[in-house]
């Protein structure tokens, strides 16, 4: 009985010793009984180790504290401009207590609520001493932030302080990595956080000022001494059937002067975890898009970005590593560097049905498989100098290196005759670029921008061809030993380029500006080709006497000077301009000069813009362009381009000239959520470099000519975007018509190429429901000449679904359908591709799980059709079979 | 001789002559004050030099804009607006910001009979014709005086003045500390931007960081201000509409 009673007591005691809590509330007012908002009321327990409680009075001066019963609290009430009140309070039930503050005659800059107070209020900053609020189980900054009064953190890491969104996160006064506040909130270790400062963030746009600065703010995280260096990140590891694996670590290292970001990706499922967006972020992200938009958009189309988008392979294994570094060098210098390295293996397969435009040639069936081994690396260093003055100086160094080996096997079947070509290709390239940018504003009347670039690149491509039939027997002096032939081809290019451009912005008068511009562009290149046969005993059969091999030296100096004149009449801005170029070029083949020319070029330009109002604008632009195309086109000796293409350049080529006029009307009505624009453009080629081709069966022999054969292109495109509550609709259409001529087998043929299409897309933005993006594109294209007409039609609907459910699950599904019809032959083909994934992770947990399936319908190939003056090709590109991966994600 | 007619004619003439040359045209410019270059200690050195660079650029360029205040004493309406100039390629956004500081990017009308100040803003595709009661700020008149352009001016400060740094943090009614020098000998209640409602024409006004100041005052005849014939919205309505714009 005693035992039972003891146990009973043991159970009861904890129940009875649960502290009862009560509410203490009331109003903080001044001597006139007006409520004082934003007063700090701190209650510190005097007898126990309970937490300090804290309240900030609302607009009407009301406050509320939850206190433990029978506990004594020291209540301190402070507000700038008033005398502090201290009182000891003990409550046994819910109580109302008002406090009246007396005005203080001292002027206060800083209010220290208590010596080691949890909160300090100063000017525009609230500082939270986080140690007072931590309980010890916090892992990351988000866990600490949740404990601070007035602070809310959502699942993704978005933060609000007193109802206002945090839009900027700094650590010790500096932007944290890309500036995305979620990265810091979700990853900074909790034990490194000393203080959290909430700062008023002023908006750039003065018109929104009164509105914005009461709605947004910045957080500055102050780190503890000794904990200013830390690392965080996550690791993703996956495995699938048939020996599929994936390892994707993402690590960040932070220290006061250095920030390093490392991404690794080792997989054989063809997945590229380093996306085009990551590449753009390495290059400067959104900041670069604002500062230098043309460089930013060129990145989208450069070779590396294309590689990242590559998805046409049957197998791909990659070992990828990327690192980005930010280093504060002191004295106004900062350094941004990144390095990307990839070693990969790729297998591709393409099958083509080719029919030739010339009716006498029979159809060809081509099968091409390839194995590529490649290695490349891109390294970039950006140095920036910022001082208080009006000089902005930037230096960028880029080093690109790639090395690879690819083996491809091609078979070409024409009417029972099968030709085999096996190629072993070894490209190697090194490129070094140094850019210097200078931007100076002397006064508001004079600003100068200058840029100088130096580039050096070397590339070499060594190819070995193995084939079973003699090629171009009339031209290539092959030695017939048996039914296999081996050709070696070696291409080397060396380039040195110096470019200088200076533009001065001169405000002559309120409505008259003149912008003189001057500069030069100097190229010095070497282009060497070698084609020869390797005989069975290893000796060499040279083709040099047959007109093969190039040893080309080419140098070009383009010096220019010009100006733009800008003026404004009411709301119409006009800017005509003229630039004069002087081209001087020199071509030598095997050290013998074959061309030496000098030419002047006048390039007029015109720009006009009329602004109807703040959302409607119309723009007209006219430009005359001149450029020299690839120097390899000057190499006037023969070289083999592929098993059925031979090419010879032309030393008498000159610069291409074309004119273009564009009209653009746009209406950007953000208020109604309606955006639309229309573009019209017409371009006319005055002088162009075109190929002159002779076709013999499936063989082509071409050269380049400088011609004034007419070529005109007209195009119209339009787009409407409208937002209706949770939906976004977008409709676009485009038309282009071009007429041009080509010389084939000494005959000039005229062509007409028309393309038109439209696309429609709907996107949803629900908070609770699944989000869907659905759309399709319908396009037509037509290529016709006197001899033939080809018409194609294509419909491509797609859907992207994302559904967040049960709080911790995310389901994604992508679907693309392709319907293609050749309206001239009535051939139809279709294929569909789908991808899906299911992700699970509990909030605040370090673990995540994912199942991912690519090529859900196990489609073997995707089909593409193309047409040009010579062929109509139906291509089947083989894809990686269905792959299912199970992934585990751990957050460090 | 019709003396009565002549008498009326002379009276009329007197009337018009007396009121000729009774309108005003004041030209203003803006400038930054030393406090503009104060930066919080929380900001790192690298960031500080970038902020200072931007502020130096503002300092260098803010003086290129001139504003006119045209006072029509017949209708008792004034119009304050910037004298439009052409911006250098690429500077449009920066210039719009400069014009917006302390007001002036969009025309501001001071309508005495309605006791209100109106701003006619064409912003991102919509017109916001907003009215504010005049004076927009709570002024406290002080006894400090100084001479500006030959006129004796008195200093007025906003109620929550710099003498008593009482700052309501993070609340929507956060009040900035403004100052204004007004000349009682010149038409009352007029001033540049939103600095209106004081017992004299405002010749200099601003906040801690920058101010707008008069370059010259001209007595002119027949200023005619065309007050926009539109329905106006309140400040709360404008803020609501702007929030909807930037929120999504």
C-alpha cells in the first residue's frame, strides 16, 4: 500500500508543480493617456530560471505578457524620449495593468533596456541577442529566428519581422553568397549566430519609397568571434537498377574574407545537377544581368551552356566539379573566381533517312553511333576595384581548356551499296581572354566608357578516318591497297585578338547629346590543315600536289571612328549615327601572299523611340552591318569536311554587308497584369559569303563566293501575357518569310522559305492546389523552289505539374508530346517523353528521400525532321532508356 | 460723354493693372547634405565603399535637374514640376530616381481652396492622381531666421524634430525629420513639392540627407495652371494599388 501511495505521489507531484500561467495585459500611455506604440516591455523572472518574456506594444499602446503564477518578475518599460519604468510584479490570476510614461528631457540616441538585454533598439535597427532566446536544440539559423519575438519563418526559409518581409540577408555586413536569403536562413549553423539585426531597407525607386520602406527589411547576422568560419551543404546520393548511381555534394565554406561554393556531380544517368542557372550564377547572376546584359545573354548560347542542355545520348557518365570563390582583398579590391571541370563519357546513336532534292539521286539511310570521351575546364577570375570616386574598374581573366576523344562509326546505305566510315576525333583547345573595363564620370556632362580585350586561343583537331570505299576518286589521289582506307586529318588554329572600344557621352545641351566612339579590332590568325592517307605499312601518301593542305596566315585590322547624335522633340527621341570603318587585311598561303586589301566602309544607323506613356512605347531601329566571317573560308586549298563533303575556300572574299530595319511596339501595363508586344523586321543582304556547291550523287564539293545574290527576310512576331488572379496566360505568334538564291551545279536556284506558328501557355500559381503549366505550339514550315516544295507541320503540347501535399511531399511530372507531319509526302511521326519524381522531407529534418524516373515511357528515340536546299532528312535520335533512381539527401 | 462708362472702364483697367505681375515663378534645384554620407557601422568596408560610390554619383548628378513652381494667384493653384531634359543612354532609371527624391518626378499641384496637394503620377502604366491634405507634415514653427535670396525666412521643423530623435521603428507611420525655411513676405501656403501649408513661401526644405532650394524668384504675369480634371484617390488607396502591383 505504501509503495502504491509513493508512486501515486510521484505521479501527482509533477502534475501539481506545472507552473500555472496568467496574462498580464494593459496599455502603455503618455501623460495625455494616448497609447504609445512600439514600447518595449521586458519581464525578467527574479526567482526562477524561466525564460525572459518580452512584448512590444501595438498601435494603440496595448501589450500582453504571459507570466508564471506566484513568480516575481522585474518588469522594465522603455521607449525613446520617455523615462524608463521599473516595477516588480507577481500575479496570481489574469490581470490588467496600465503604465503611464513621463516624457524625458534628455535626447537619447540609444536605449539600453538592460545591461545584457535581449533586445536593443537604436535608430533604424532592432538587435536581438540570440543567446537569450536559444534553448540548445537549434541546428540552423532558421531554428533560432523562429524563437525571436515578432519573427516568423516559413517552410522554404522566407522570413518576416513584425509582419514585414525580409528581402536581403547579410552576414557581418556583407551579402551572403548569391544574396538569396533562404540559403543563409536554412544553412547558417545556429551556434555561430551571435546577434541578429533587423534593418530598415530603403527602396531604390523613390516613388515607392513611402510604401516600401515600411514593408521590407534586411537582416544582418553577426557571427560569434571564433565561429566566423563554417561549412554547410548537402549531399545527394542515389542508386538505380542496372548499376546506375549518382553522387551530388554541394558544399559551402564561409569565412570573413572568403566565401567558397563547391558543387560535385558524379553520375552515370546523364543528369546535370549543375544547371544553366548555376552557370549564370557563377558568372554573376542577376547582378550581371543588370550591369552587362549582352554578356549575360551570350552566356545562354555559348558552348558550355549548350553542353549543359545536351540531352540526346543513349548513355552519359560524368564526373563534374565546380567551385566558386569570393575573396575580399581589402583596400576596395574584391575577387570573384570560379572553376569548372568535367570529365565525361557519352554514347550517341542517330539514324537518318535522307532523300535528296534532286530527283535523280536515290535515298540514303545513314546510321551513326558515337562514343565521346571529353574533358573540359573553364576558369575565370574577376577583379573589381570600387572606390568612392567616379572610376569603376574591372578586370576579367578567362581560361578555357578542353580535351577530348570521340570515336564515331557511320554507315551510309544507298541502294544496296554500304559505305563505312569510322572516325577517331581528338579535339583540343586552349583559350585565354583578358578584358579590362573602365567607366568614368567626370561630371554630369561627360562620361567615358572604355573596354580593351585581349584574346589568345589555340586549337587542334586530329582525326583518323577509316572507310571501306574510295572517296572523291576524281580529286583525291588515294592509293588502293585493299578495301579499307585510312585518312589522317589535322587542323590547327591559332588566334590572337586585341580589341579596343571607347565611347564618350557628352551632354552638349539639355536636348542635344553627342556620343563619339572610336576603336579598333585586330586579328592575327593561323589556320593549318593537313589531309593525307596512311598506308598499310605506316607510310604517308601526301595529297599536297592534288591541291590539299593549307597553311594560312591571316591578319585583319578594323579601325573605326564615328558618333551618335541624340536629340528629343517632346516625347520622341531620335538618335542617328554614322561609323566609318577602315579594313586592312592580308592573306598568305604557305608564306606566299594571296590577298592584300584595303577597304573603307560607311555604316549608318538610326534609332527613334516614342513614349506614349509610362507603359506604351514604340521603337524603330535601322542598322547597316558589316562583318568578316570565319577565316577558314579564305583557306583556298582543298580539305575534307566529312565522308561526303569536300571544301575549298576563296582568298578573294570580303566583308559581308547587310541592312536591317526593326519596328517594336510594346505595352507593359503591370497594373492590369497585361503585357504585349509586336515586332516587325526586314533584313536585306547586300553582299554575302555563300557556298557554291557541286553535287555528284551524295557527294558535295563546295567553295565560298562573295556575291550580291539577293536575300531578303521579313518577320513579324507578337506576344500577349495576361495575369488573371491565380493564372498567367501567354499567347505568342511568329511569321517569317525569306527569299534567297543558291548556286548548285552552276545553276542559280531561287528559294522561298516560310515559317509560321503560334503558341499558347497557361500557368497556375496556387498556394494550396497543385501547380500546372500547360501549353502547346503549332508550327508550319515551307521550303520551295522551282524544282520542289516541302511542307511540314508540327504540334507540340506539353505539361509540367508540381504538387506539394501533406506538407512534406513534393510530386513533379513533366510531359512532352511531339506530332510531326510532312505534308508533301504525308509521312507522320510522333513520340512522347515524360519524367516524374516524388520527394519527401520532414521540415527541420536533415534527411530527404526521392524517387525519380526519367524517360517514363521508355521511348527509344525522338524524331526530328529538317530540310535544306539539298536534302530532306528524317532523323531518329536515340535516347537513354527508362531510368529509375532512389535518392537520399542529407543536409550537413 | 458717358462718364459712368468711362468710370467703369478706368476701374477695370486699374483692377487688371493692379493684378498684372502678381503671379510668381520660382526655380529650384536639389542638393545633398553632409548627413547623406553617414553609413551604419554594421555595413562592411567593401559594401560601404560601394554605397558611397553610389551616393557620390547622386551628389554629382542631382544638381542637373531644375524644377519650377508656378503660382497662379487668380485660381490659387500652383504647379511644381521638373524641367524635362534628355537622359544619357542607359541613365533613364537613375534619373527617374533622382527626380523622385523629395518629390518632383511627377507634377504636384497645390490647390489652396481644397486645402490639398495633388500628385499626378504616371507610373508603370497607370495614373495615380493622389491627394494629400495640406500641410502634409505637422510643422512646428521656430524662431530661427536666415536670409535667402534677400528675403527673411523662418525655420519650421516637423513635429517629431531632430531635437528629440523619437523614431517609431518599423511602423507604417514612420515619420521623417523635415525642415523648411519660409518667407512670410511671399505668398503663403505655397512651396516646392509637398512642403506646403506654411505661413510664407518655402524657399528651402528637405530632410537630414538632402534639400531642395530656390535659385531665383520671378514676378510674372498671367501664369495659368491647368489643374487636371480627374477624380483623385487618397494616399491609402494609392498605397493599396501599388502594393497590389509589386506584391504579385
